[in-house]
C-alpha cells in the first residue's frame, strides 16, 4: 500500500488537539513551578506582597496560554507539512507501507 495523499486539514485538526493537550501538560508544569517560586519568594523576601501575585499571574497565564499557543502552532505547522507531503508524494510516489 502506498500513501499518496493525506488530508491536510484532517491531519492539522488531530495535531492541533494533540499539541493543545501537550500545552496543557506543559502549562501545568510551568504553573506549579511558578507557584512554588512564588511561595519561596514570599517566604524569604523582604517585601513578599509585591512578588507573590506575579507568580500566580504567570501560573494562571501558563495554563491558559500554553495550550492555545501549542494548538494553533501545531495546527499551522501540520497543515503546511501535510500540504508539502502531498506535493512531494506527487513527485516521488508517496510512502510505501506494509500493514501485514
């Protein structure tokens, strides 16, 4: 079996969802790290009231912005990659896959 064509939009939708989930995971990690840093700053800083809210803002922003950013960038890059694959496959014949 030879894969000669892929649907760019269908590939991009799947990749956008997967990248969005990865962004949610990475955003959660960054959020936890920033909150831990905020607590550490609040514990040891001379004026903790100025720095602690900044860590919370970064943490919340990471959980919101990372998934959206990863999903959009993943969608666009996969859309372009699938389009380029279709062009290349039309020139060289596609990818041969043996499923059995």
